[in-house]
């Protein structure tokens, strides 16, 4: 899939017909042409004006097509955190969704405050835990398997695919050892968003909504902390590395786990924060987009881009 497919007039006409059919079923009417604000090799989004306000259409490329089914499952379990889609075509990987409001990135900048994350992180942890019994079903729906047992081999294959320098190949035993160590904490492997940053969380009517599950995988749940803490919160509101102490945010995330599990969760989270960059590199790799993958691999090996 490339950007050209998403802009193909025949494909767009098919999408408009599907949207109009679903809106008719919802007793809604499109009031203007869809606008296409986001076009990436892996997905596209269209904003659709209607007589009931804007709605949003999303289509994913084949590797992420499971998102429609995943969002449907999530919304059935936790509609407070993941709003039910207006319509889905799971075979095509299409979603039609109500407007989710403003991104947390916009809200946090306006408020000049990161405190909303203290509500978002335990909300997200609760969603992970509430889907614990759905893991096998999610894998059957096509959610990538990035569990600890799979990561060493996947890492080795990835460093070969992107032509990484030899030190990355030499780290294969390190990845295997860290995976074994993290497994020793005995925590369940769950649905993990894998790209939970402040443009994936929305705020509407006082609610925080967890959106964009296309990169979701089944993995160690704490791998989320790599992107959320090290990749976002540590940089603060003004994008200064290391300017924010992420410890209180980590503890807010861990609180729902502490209610159910014993052991040293802080130590597990520290280990997972590093190893999570391996998961992010493997799970988020797009052929031809090797620069971003190498950045994530360096985050694992060096703790910096």
C-alpha cells in the first residue's frame, strides 16, 4: 500500500458510497465532500461533514486492518474510554467514528499542564486489564503477537532487514536475557497500544478517549511506558529532553496493577521501559522507513535517538 492508493478517485468514490450508506442507516446526511487531512502509507483519514456534525472515516493498510475489529471489541468492554464506532467494515478495515474532540496535545498546551495524564494512565491500564480474557480472541483477529517469547528472533530479523550496524546484531543475546528477566516478574501479557502519545488521546465533554489502535499488539503491558514516558512526558510541554520527572506518572499507571499483582512492579517497569523500544521498533517498522526504526533501536541500546 502506498499513498497513491488512498488518493485514487475510484477508491475514494467507493469510500464515499460506503460512508453515505452508513450515514443513511444512522439517519444522518452528508452535507459536503469529505476532506482528506491525513494520508500515510499505512492509513488515511477523511473528515466528513454531516447534519449532525463532523464524523471521521479511517482506512488501514493490510497489516493494520485488524484495528476495526479491535476498536469494536474495546468499545464493547470499555465504552467510557474507547467510544463505539458508528460503523465498521472489518473485512476492509474501515471505521466510521464520531468526532472525539481535541487532542490531549492541544489541551495540555492550552492549559500549560500535564496533569491530565494522571487520569489517562490509570484509565488505560484499566482497559488493558479488563481485556485480559480477550487476548486469544485478539490474536485471532490479527493483532500482532509481540509477546516476550517472540521478541529475540523478531529483533534479530529486524536488524538484518534494516542493515543495522554490527553492535545491534551483537545485542541479540541481550534482548533474549532481558526478555527472560522481565518474564520472571510473572505479569500477564496483554493488549498494548504501542504508540500512546498525546495526539492519540482525545478530550471531549470532560472525558479522556483512547484512540488510534492501529499499532496495538499483544505484548508485555508495561512496554507502553517507552513511548508515553520516555518519548513524550519526559520532554515536557516545551520539548526539552529530561525536563520532567516521570516517576509520578509511572506510579499512576502502575496503581491498577498494584491492586492485582505483587512483586516489584517498579523494577519491572524500569526494565520494560527499555525493552519496549525493541517492541516498538519491531511492531512499528514500515519497509522503507528505516530511519525511524533505527532511532527506536538506538533508544533501546543507548537510551537516546
